[in-house]
C-alpha cells in the first residue's frame, strides 16, 4: 500500500477512512489559510510548472536532491492519489455533501472556468469546507456566468464522474495539509498541472492507485480504444497478436481504459498482487 495508507489509514486504503474527511480538521487555522491561498492565485500553480521546466534542465544530482526535498514538502500540504470509479462510489457512500467548483488547474492553463473538481464533506451543505471556499474571492470560483457553488446529490455526482470517464479523465483525491481530504478531481495531461508534474516532469505529486489494470487476451478484440484514453502511456499493441497489452510498471490503475472497452476485456487487480508493480507508487 502507499505511504498514506500506512500513515493515515492504519494499513487500509486511507481515502476510504471517514476520519480523513472530518470537519474538525478544518478547525486548524493553518489548514484554512492554506486552502484560501491555494484557490486565490491560480497563476501561481502555472509558475510552479514553469519552475519544473527549469529543474528538468538541471544536472542530475541537483534534480534528485531538490525533487526529494520538494516532494516531501508537497506530501505534507497538497498531495493526491489516483482512484478508480468504484472507490469514488465508496467515498460517496459515507460523505454527506458534494459541491462542484471550478478546477484551479484549468483556470491556470486555459484561463477559463471548467467545473471538474468536487469538494466533499461529512457535513450538510458543504460543511466548513464550503464556508471556507465562500470566503475566497468569487472572481475565481464563479466567473461571469456563475452557477455559484453547485450542490450535487450523490447520484448526480456519480453520473458526472461516469461522464468524465467517457471523456478519458482520471479521478484523483487530494489533501489540504495531510491527511485531510477536501476534494476529488478529474485530470488529464493536457490541462492538469498535477498530472503534468507527475508524468511529464517526473515530479510526483500524486500516488498511483492501489490497483493495476490488465487485459484478458481472450476477450480483447484489438480495437485499441483503450490506448486512446490512457493518460499514462501504459498501453501498447501487439500487431502480431492484434491485442492490447498493459505495462503494469507504467499503469496508474485509474481504470479509465475500461470505460471504452466494449468487450470488457480489461479488469483491475490489487497492486500488491502484481510483483512488478507492487512497490511502484
């Protein structure tokens, strides 16, 4: 299991522990200030990616030293993990309210409001997290044609996530000073700064999922639709066998490939059961 499961989940999947969503964690003024600071300045996140461009050009020993230090700091503040739709549904089973807000990454990269992020709370009406967000400058959160903070039912939320899967987006949970989980986002490499940092720049700000995907050769029809939606370059194609293949060392276990596989040839298995991927996070 990932580091957070051992530290914050007592050896279980940490993001399925309700206490990591607890309202009392938001009584920490440092955490409240961090959340406000995070949302108020989307351009700051884009500058962070530009800094990684420079880090890519640094000598190897410099890059290794800085990356290790920065990632350790990131884990204490804002860090994520990939989760498949089944675990999103489990999270929705115990949270009380869901609030859809604009995605800060897409605000930074596209300069437009795109609502791919969902605040989750154990309290009704968005709880304390919703109140913290409402205190932030409305220019970022709403835009000119505002719907305000959208309260969604669990059924509406799950339907939205299934639509995000059809778009090829990867679900991720996020901390606001670990271990507090404040939201679930839907990411891709084109617009998501966290995924760009993790996959493109090899600066991990998100764990891989607790799962790995695998193709059943007997069911695969070789359509290669799974390759189209994989955000991590984990899927290859054997021209000789006319079958897709998934490299477990590259797979992040998001399960999005399943959403476009008509013969249901792809399944997730626990990462711990796959020796080549068991210790890759």
